[in-house]
C-alpha cells in the first residue's frame, strides 16, 4: 500500500479513536444522564468529577489519555516519521474535541493531549500532569491547564528524553514543537469559541474572554456556573 494512503488512513483512524466519547458513555451507562446537559456541559473527565463520581472521572481520564498515547505509538510502530506521529496525535485530539459520534461536541482536549505528551516523553508528561491537575501550584485546575497549554511548545524541548538511543535531531524537534504549538492553539481556541451562556449575557466581552481563558467558564463564580440551568 502506498505510504501516503496509509498515512491518510492513519489520520482517519486517529480521528475516530479520538471521537470515542468516554465521558458521555460512562455517565450514560452509570446514571442514564447526558453529560452534555450536566455541570459545565463539557464532555470530559473534569465535568464527570464535578457532577458524578471522581472514580468514574479517573476511568474516563485514563481512557482519554490512552487515546492520545495509542495513536502516537501506532504511528511509530508503523514506521512513520516524527511529524506524522505528531499528526496522528493531533487528529486524536481533534476527534476528542469534536466527536463525530455526539454531534461534533466533546471535551477541551488537555487529557488527550497529555496522552500524546506521555508518548513523546514520560518525564514531560509527569511534569504537565503535576502542574495542571494537582492544586499545588495553581489553586484552580482550569488555570493550571491554561498555563500548560500556552507553555507546551517550550516544554517540548524536553521531548528528546523519550528516545533512549539518541536525541532528537533539529527537524524532529521542530516537528514536535510545531505539533504541540498547534495543539495548544486549538486548546485555547476551544475555550474561547462557543455561544455566550444566558447567565453571562451582561458580562463585558473582554471579561468574558478572560474568564474563558483562565477559568474555562463565562463567569468568575464557579459554583454558580456549575449549578446553572442545563438548558443554558
């Protein structure tokens, strides 16, 4: 089979893999409810933790992380170059964010991105995991995730540690850095886009965008945002 055709099939497969909505399925099976109508409406592990069970959220998080890692390694095992491995990871995150199975809705992509990062460098993955999801440095997880998104390209220079035999060459480093930069932009854009919630109709646009960037919600008050009407 032509290598480019295999690459296209790889990207399609990565997107479908990323589209598997673990949060939606787990909450549906466990409670019968639609995660899109609960809490923040986000189809991700953080919303599962806030609205159902932290243990269920751990399972969802591990699955979503595994999607990114698996796509990257499949590309590696098939002999694709580093930039193609990054492309596979990218399309998995796209699938997670805009799942074909639930009306092109989804999560924000950080956990799946973290899976890609673990495939590149376990050490870097642990650093990002600690920074984003343990409230030691940042008291709010959303803020930690935002900081990780915007610093991913800088952290990517540690990616060579995944390769035991040799360091990444310049071309490979640039491929990893550019890939993480694009994923970061997508993650930030996913926070910014979307219709304004009714509860935030009086919030100035500048404040709205800042709230979305830093706190991943339209208003500053977290509890009010989570407890708003599911139809909002």
